[in-house]
C-alpha cells in the first residue's frame, strides 16, 4: 500500500475525470518542511506562526521571523505558501505578553484582536512577511475574523507597512494574495460580504465546529458532541464555498476535517479548491480522489446534505470510503 501511495508523490491531485484540486500541508515550523516534501505536498495551506512566539521569554525579532518565513518560501520552490498571522490566546498562552486572565479565553482577547490592538507586534510580523515575499509564492492569512471591519483594519496596517518598506527602498512582492480564515460562525454567515474584500478563504473547521456547536474543542467530557459531520456545520461550509465562488475567489480548508478521508468526497462535491492537512494524510487523500468522478462526489454531497443527523451523515460517508 505504502509503495503504491509513493507512486503518487509527484503527481498532481486529480479526480478520475480530471478535475484538479490542491492538497497542501499544515506546518508549525520550518522543520516540518521535509515531511511535506516527502509526502508530495503541493503547497503549505497553513503555517501556524504562533510557535515562533512560544516557549521563549520575549517577542521574536523581525529578523528571526524573516529567516523562518524565507526558509519555508524557498523550501517550497514557488508552490503556494499560506502563512497565518499570529493566532495566540485560547489554549496558546504567551507568558511574557502579560495578557489578562480571562473567564473564557477562547472567546477573549486573542489572535487578530490582539494584533489590531498591539499594532507594533502585528507590524513587525507583516514587515517580516513582506520582506520574505520575494522568495516564493506567499499568501498572507488573518485568523479569527468575525467582522468586515477587522479585515479592513488589518489591511490598513498592511498598507502602512508597504508604505514604510517603499520609503526604505526594501523590495517585496507586488502580487501576493491576502485571505482570511473562516472559523467563526458570523464570518461564515457574512462570507458573501467578506469575499469581496479578500483573495481567498480557508475554512478552519477546528474552531468553526467549536464556535457553532458551542462545544469546547479541548473538553473530553463532551468530545462526542464535537463533530465535523454535524449537518449545521456542513451547511455553513457549503455556504462559504458557494459565496467564495460567486465572487471568484478560491476556497480551501485547513482544519482537521480537511484530512479526514470520509469527508473528502463530500467537500470535493461541494467544490472545495484546496485541502490542507497533516503531511502524512496527503497521499491517502490523493489516492482516494483519483478514484472518484465529479458526478459521483456531487451526488454524495447532495445525499449527505439531505440527511438530518451527524450520525447518519458519518455512517453514510464512511460506507462510501470503505
Ligand atoms: C482551525 O481552527 O480549524 C485551525 C486550522 O486553526 P487552529 O487549529 O490553529 O485553531
Ligand atoms: Mg483556529
């Protein structure tokens, strides 16, 4: 089986009838690149930059960040690399920032909310990203967007950073994309509006499930309620893909669900353009996709969306991949 999978390593990901999609990888540090290349990743769909800020006693400098981003962009040799701006808070604490203790950290001062408030931290990261952009195919992604104003404010900071680099004569790519994660229900619900302001969406199912079903993603006691098969979650995912496509932007997914085999035919049938997963899931996903036709997956999506419970949907989709 392993040998058969490895034959797919350098091939594009296509359905049996030739529809191409991108299978990308999630990474946490430049060290993860080797695994991505070994497993035939067609890009990086999510580089979680917060690890640069964790397990240390002060903020990473612009130079340190620049080196990390450059390494990843160069290592991917022109393939797309989605780098997510700082997503701390929630379960990811950074002691040296002395952030206030909160009752509900997952609903609190975190991610883009911190970046728009502590603009110097955000600007340092954006400068490092822009400087690195000349070394590959960079796509910048903002996490935890809940409203249009946040995207506009983040883009204003980005414009400010561009002006500064222009004044200093420092080069950066003029055509990198800027996108957002869709991981908060209000963002999914206004995805028609958000799609007009950005170049792409990446659906973060880990948080989208947590926030839409009100089930803490870390809580073992209620883990049975945390499901990507929930029909409400799936309706939102479909809505986001449709709204993105109506505005002509591409839509990916970088939550764990993107690499879950039974869900892949469904998301393919909904028209998802990019799947980002842990590197070891890529080849099995590529093999599965190569056995399916577009007509088949559209039918699978229609049928799955007509069912009423997570259990029924899960059972149906699992019966297909078996
Ligand atoms: C997500 O929320 O689905 C996601 C990919 O981001 P993280 O797991 O880092 O919160
Ligand atoms: Mg998230």
